[in-house]
């Protein structure tokens, strides 16, 4: 167990209200591709402020569609620090790995260096950083993102080196895609690299599991609903 996970558990057992900041790119932004259903941030909001009864907590989504880690660092004060966070989650990399578009092509090592800076700056605010690998993509139909596995590994390496909490969505999506054509869990995707509502349920369930967000059995609505959605994939 990492020191950060121990600290998070201590925070959750305290009565002090927490500020949760969830940031990243379009997947965390969570618009369009869920087609009107909840995204993973919405599910976590209900889990934390509903089932866990942490009604004074605040869950803030500061992600912006199309963004990369360098932009999040440039706008760090607005995306993260201004909210005086206790917990900060970051899921990014789907755009960073791309070799298409207007952005300069970067290498996984450059991505890892920026992630390290992000973790350092989050810790300087006093918050607990949580790194999240991005979901797997349909590389056949998104060839510009063919390097995504390398960027997911960079996230794992940074989390391991800096002993941060890691939610490995890439591995979970790959697991659910086992045995399917191309290894893609089609039931979780709205297009080649954006999860649909069920995909967001998978992400929410992974976050809840890794962070050990467990309500009392009588209040276990959200996690039970997520499990039911995933079981139908």
C-alpha cells in the first residue's frame, strides 16, 4: 500500500470535508460520447456525496476536451490549485500519444517528465495525486494513436517511481476486450478512442475499487449499479 493510499484512507475517516479535483482530457470532460448518460465523474460524485454520505465534500471536474499534459501544466492554477484540493486525479495521454493534428509529436519520456512535474506540483498543494491510465483504443481506426500502450506504460512507470496511486484503466479495458475481434471491448466504446456510458461505468468502478470507496451495504447503490452495467458487456 502506498503512503498516498494510507493518507487517503485517513482523510476519508476524518470528518473534514474534502475537495476532489478530477482533470484530464475529453474522456474526463465526459461530454457527447455518453449520449446523455452519466460519465465517470458523475458516478463518483453520487458515490462520494450520496452513498458515502460525504455531503460537504466537493467533486470538481476541470478537464478540457483535446488537452494534453503540457496544457494542464500551463493552466495548473486554474485546473487544480485554485480549488485547494485534497485529492487530484489525472487521466491523460490519449491526445499526447497522437502523431496527428497540430500539436508537436512527443515521446513517452517527455510525457513521463511532464507527469512527474504534475505529481510534484499536486503534492506541493498538499493534495494526494492519483494517476490513471487512459482506456485502450481501436488502433485500426485511430492509427495516429498507435503509441497509446507506450504512454500508458509511462504513466505506470511514473506512478511506480513516485509511489502514487494508480488506476489502470488501460489494463481493465484490455481485459474486457480479451477474446473479441482486435481485442477491443466494443461495448465500452462510442468511437475508436472515446468510451461510451458503459465504458465510463468501468472507469468509475475501477476508481472506486482502487481508492477503496466502500459505502455501507445498505447504501451500496452506485457500485452495485456499475457492476450490473459491466456484467452486461
